[in-house]
C-alpha cells in the first residue's frame, strides 16, 4: 500500500526526466496506453520503449500486451505502475519537495 | 597575507555550496513542474469529452428514471399486458447498465486510459470535488423517488416524459459539476512556490 506521507527517498532510476514524467502520469491516471504516453511526452517510439524497458527491469511498471480491437494484427501495449513503482515514485517526489523546500 | 586569504576562500566555498544547492533545488522544482504540466495536458484532453460524457449520463439516468416510473405500472399491470410486465422493467435496467458500461469503455478507448474505480488521489482530496460528490449522492435520490410516486399516482404519458426529463437534467447537471471539479483538480499546480529560492538567489548575487 502507498501512504499519504511517503518517506522521502531520492531514486536515481526514476529521476531521469522522461522516466519521472512516465511515472507521474501513471501515478495519476493508472493504466495508460503506450501511444498516449508517447504522445503526451512528445517523444519517439524508441525513446519511450527504452525508458519503459528500464522501468520494467526495476519492477516499477508492468506492460500488458493485448490484441487490438477490430481484429488487427498488432498488439496494443498498456502500461501501469506496480506497487513498488508507486511507492518509489511517491518517495522520490517527496524527496524532490524536500530539496525544493531546502531541507 | 594567509590570514586574509582564508576568510575569502571560505566565502567562495560557501557561495559554491549555495549555488550547487540552489541548482539542485531548481532542477527538482523543474521536475515537479513538468509533472504538473503533463497531468494538465491529459486533463485538457479529458475536458474535450465533457459534452459527450454529460449527454451519455443524461441518457442513461433518464432511462433509469423512466424505469422507476414504469415499476408501479408493471407491479399493478395497469397496461393489461398479456405477459409479465416486470420483464420490461428488468430489460430497461439491463439496457441502462449496458449503456453505462458502453459509455465508460468508449471514453476509455478514446482517451487511451483504462477505467478507474476511484478518481486519482489529487481529485479525491479536492474539497470542491468532495462537495460535488456528496451533493450528487443526495440529489441522486430525487428522480427515482419522484418517478415512483408519479408512476404510482398516474398512468398519463406526459408524466413519464416529465420524470424522464427531470432525471436526465438533474443527473446531467450533477455530472457537469463533478466533471468540472475533476478537471480543475487535475489541472492544479502542486509544485511548491519557489519564494525561498528567489531570496537565496538574491543573497547569492550579493555575495558575488
């Protein structure tokens, strides 16, 4: 479970700007489609995939590939934060707030 | 000579430390602002679905209110149907539920965001959203009770139209209120105000 007052812990993996923004969107909106994440962050497919791979390797996000609607051949990827990812992200945001507050 | 150099070196090292801390704080602030901006960007897309969401909710809850009006008619079999009229009520309830699910799935598909059982924490914490939610909960009871009472009292067709419209309008207005508060909460800035950074920047400038 994630708490309302997470312990501030700076996380080098999440701190990379694109990864931080991916985690921020997933923390608020839950499960999102790959193309929506990519378009919101205005990055390429490859960049988005690269950062998602890094987050997956650290068990911070989970990717679900589902068949697209309408019987098309390609699969649609849905992305969501894992419990560990949510905790790590919230702790990192708390750490950022602490830095801004000058503590 | 060495005695005068020492305080100068200390001052320079303090200035460097302050500058480095300040850079970290500004970088952290930029990161927090980027999170706010991304969240607001999705909320703007969500805002584009305002009209369609309100219309869907009005249709579903208008249909539900009509179903409540039909319940007393079916119970007393006032239309003298050859089959059990309660099936009609059950069919309308199922249709309302299916329409609601269809609307949710359609919105989810258009947005590229899976349906959530609960609004994001940021929205749930908003006092204005909480107020809209509580008001919606209580107002929600008005159309069914009114429809049951009117349905019990009369079989006139216009009464069915009237309660259906009341149900649709009340729920449409409540949905609009909730929707606006949701968007407002999602667009709010959560990054702290950098007032102390400004003052330390000035202090640093003075040192230089």
